[in-house]
């Protein structure tokens, strides 16, 4: 197993090359899943207020033998808490639920443009970072136009934008924009969740050629594009198989063949950040 090197973020800190997604893991299933993920070697754990599992994630981290300093904990500000003071209060509630004094990566979950307050939240997050309560700040589901607005209004660009990326929705243009502006791309639903693109023949053929599974081929496709995938699995064997990076690199042509599976309407549930809002 050769784990890819961590990424250097635009604020000087590091982010592991692969993370663990925790939605919709709650209760004892959630605790067991996070515990086994940490045991297997995942060091980036992705939660959110709206997953209703910050407490479970926090308890699993506290119970783990892995030193806290090695774990990058991500949580996300929900839409109902947009605004400067609201963000500061929401952060304290998340920190308390997680049982942590500092959060490693804090993201705005959705821009919710009709609310019109994401830039106010961003200013509060910049302050939280200055106060050393948050190590890195970022966003999720931001388009190029929303990122431009953040830069214009605050002068601070996010370290990370966590967006929908899978073979049916490769987001080449936004990923390239991130690269040009020093923003790291994280992929949610990296395996395509319900759509299961890893069942595509082209992916099966590439996997066979490298002696890996189709899901491992999809995860390699992300990693070689410079993207941090956040696969979720409740099953320790699948967690391990997703975490390991066996085999050699995919070729440029193989990466292009997987990207070519993309469709303009390839989003999983119509989550266009211009219109889809989550509170
Ligand atoms: N920022 C956002 O707006 C946003 C939105 C959606 C998701 N997310 C984050 O992204 C994470 C991942 O997204 P996701 O859970 O939607 O999708 P995903 O990771 O693409 O897919 C998860 C599904 O794939 C199955 N699976 C996992 N590994 C597998 C394997 N090796 N072989 C076969 N099936 C496998 C899982 O089932 P089992 O559990 O049974 O293995 C689960 O049903 C979430 O947990 C969350 O942290 C963020």
C-alpha cells in the first residue's frame, strides 16, 4: 500500500489525501464506523451539524488510541446559522458537540444564495481562524461566482471547496479554477453513491488492467486529479479497501476515459448550488 502524500493548503497546513465521510452514520453504527476508520488509518473525518452525528464522531475520536493531533476533524456550518454572530454561536455549539476546543477544518455547508449572508459567515470564520479556534477554513458547494464574491468582499479565499465529484459529474472546470486559485478540491459522494458508476464497463476494464477493484479505480481517479475523496462506508472491509491505494498509477488516457463518463445532468439529486438550499 502506498498512501499518497498529504496536500499543502493555502494557509500552510496539511490535509490527508483521502478522508472518511460520515453521513448518515449515527448512534452505535456511527461510533463503530468512525472507530474502525481511525483504526484502518483514515486521519480526515468529515461530519456536519446537519448529519446529526457530531457527538458520535467526537466520542469515537476521544475513545481512539490515535492522538488528537493526527486527526483532521471537519464540520460544517448549516444554512440556518448564516450571519456573523450566528456563525460564532454555531461554531461553539459544534465544538461542544464534538467535545473539541479547536476544529481543524470548518466549512460553510451550502452557499444558500437566497439567504444572502454567506460572506458574513465567512468573515466570522476568518476571525475564528485568527483566534486559533479553527485551523483551516473553507466552503462546500460554492460555484466559481460565489468564490469570487468571497474573495472580493473579504480578500480571503477558502483553503478547501468540498463539492460533488464522481465519474458522472467530474466538474473539470471548477476543479481547474480551484487549482489556479490555490483552493483544494474535496469530493463528496466520490463513488457516486446511488448511481454506482463503478459498475461501468470502462471502469471495470481499467480496474482489471491494474489488478484493483472498480471502486479503487474511481478513488485513484480522484487522487490523481489532485482531489481529496471522502468515501463513506459503514463496513470495515469496504472502508479498508477504499483507504488502500494498491497498484500503480492510472494512465492519462485512463483518467480521461473515466472523466468522459461525465454528463451535464450527472448530479445525483439536482444539487445545483444556485438553486438547491439546505438549512
Ligand atoms: N458537502 C456536502 O454537501 C455533502 C453532500 C453529500 C455527502 N457529503 C460527504 O461525503 C461523504 C460521502 O458521500 P456519500 O456517502 O453520499 O457517497 P459515497 O461515499 O460516494 O457512497 C457511499 C455509498 O457507497 C457504498 N460503498 C462504499 N464503499 C464501497 C465499496 N468499496 N464497494 C461498494 N459500495 C461501497 C456505501 O455503502 P456501505 O456503507 O454499505 O459500504 C454507501 O452506500 C458523506 O458521508 C459526507 O461526509 C457532503
